[in-house]
């Protein structure tokens, strides 16, 4: 969770600092990371075991 949130923040910071322009793939990555982070928060709150695969997303 920590790694994903920091990577997403770094991506947004790079775009904000004009280091690159976000294309549709970058925007999709940001939106997917937000979805995954929301799911992680719910699962952690519920005390569930969380396994995350960067390509496949969250698994129980």
C-alpha cells in the first residue's frame, strides 16, 4: 500500500512539475492505483489478508 501510494504520488508530481505529459496510459495507471488503494483500505479495515500482484491487482 505504501509503495503503490508513493509511486502514484511520484507520477503525479512528475506531471505537475512538467517532467512529462500524462498520456492515456498514465491516467489509466493513476486511476487503477486509486481503485486498488481504496480496495486495500477496505480490506485492511476489515482485517482481511491482502495479496497484491502489480499486474493482476488484489487477490484474497
